[in-house]
C-alpha cells in the first residue's frame, strides 16, 4: 500500500534529535514562551529574511491574529481567493470582516491578480493571497496594487515554507504572513503550531500582546487578547526540522520532477514558471473523471487526497456569509483536482509505481 502520507516515515530521520530535544525541554521545567520559542522565532525569521517571527498555536490563529492586529473597522472587506482552504475565510469572518472572493487562475490555482482592482471598494482594507499547494502568488503585482490603494497584505503561507518568487521567500512580501506547522506541512511540527512573520515593529508588538492574553507584563492586560502561544516542545522540534527544510523541499521537488517527466498527457499537471521556486507541499493534478480515477487508484492500493472537495462558498458554515458567490473556476478546480503522494517519507520507487498505475488508467 502506498499511503498518501505516513508521518511515521516522514519523521523517522528526526527521531533521535526529537528525543534529545524532548528531554532537554522536560528537564528545563519551562514549557511556555521560553528559550526554545525565542530560538525558533529567531531562526525562522532569518530563514525567511524578515525582521520578526511570532510563534502562535496554529495556522488559523496566525491569520486571525494578523488581521486583529490591523484593527480594521467591523464590516471592512478583505480580498481572498475563492478556492482557498476554509481556514483563510474563517480568519476573516472571526474578525467581523467581510470576505470578498476572487477567482483563481485555472493554470496556477492562485488568485487571478487581473481581477483584484475591480473588486476594490471604499470598504476594502486588505488582500489575503494564498500560496496554494506550495506555489507563490504573483506577489510583486499584488504589492503594487496594495500600495496603490493603501491596502494591507497578509500572506497565507501555510503551504509554502521555503517557496520563493525572484529569490524572495513566501512570508517576506506582505505586511504580515501566516504560517501553519501542521504535521503534514513541509515544515511540520508534531502537533498544531503556527507563526506570523512581519517586518513591522508595530505589528510585531501587537501580535506578541495578542497571543498572550493581550499582555506584555504578566497579569497586566493592555488589550483583549487570545491564548495562542507556540509551546516550547513544538518549538524545539521545529528548530530541528527547520535545519532540514531545504532538503525536505528538494526531496519533494525531485519526486515532482518524476511526475512531470513521466505522466502521460491525460492529466493536467501543475504549471512551472520562470522565477517561481515551488516546494510542492501538494502535487495536484486535474482530471475530468477525478472520482473514477481516485477509485481506480484505491483499488490498486494507492491512497490520494482531494484538496479540497468543496470551495468555501459551498460550505454550510458559509451560509449567509459568502454563499451567493458565482465561482465557476473554483468549482471546476474542486471538482477535478486530485493530490498525489509526494511526502518526505515517499521514495522515488513509490512515485514511479504511482506513475505506472496512473498511466494505465
């Protein structure tokens, strides 16, 4: 059986280092906002070439707190792609803001920048581009638009650790960026974890208050905050894995290269573009008979995933919020996309077997 993801295999190379880190944190007796969090924040900020990294509890909180730090008036609008994972939308809604859905490009699955300006109104305060599947959005154009209309840009970089455009990494373009370290991510923790990156001293200070009950000094609360802190144990594990992130990304690029070179033309493959360094958190193909294809692969003992079965505006949770949007491009992507095995725990032989089976469909 070729599983879509096997976290035991993915983390096997790090077991000894994890055990040592666990013992060190346990013996330290300090488990919340200590040296391990500080060290990881410093290392991750340096990796992304930004001034600040603020560790939080998960990727959703990263986006939610980033928006909260902007202090937008309730009902303000945030532009966001129509085919993102629902967490991006939830961060907007939970701040009392209005998501404005923009269709993606069918080629890249990322927000179609040519549609952004027409969607801007006097209520528009921010753009939240999503680097879906590990491919950067057209951030240079997005920043030009944002500067023109004085909008805040918050990157959803949950799937794009180490991805870059023209040498600039995900999380270094916008005013802030939210990262998830969910265990299946290229930089995955052993539980939920997340972070916000920023070059702004003002946002950095606000986010550090917000994640810790609105407090800078213990028991003195300046603002209404959250309890959303990256814990010491996960920070210790993430420091270990961060050192291997480039190797993890390269492994996934090597597996992607096999798909690109060997899959037959029946399948619509991801787009490769100059200046974009994609990290293939997800390798998504499209096929008109997606469900039949997935069943076929299951019968051949190959596990796949669908990212995602429903666009956000079709989710029950979005009734009355974004349920009346017309999103034919997102609908087509969600109806035809299929994610293939491409984890750090997969071998080239695994992927060649997947390719052989796909080509026999």
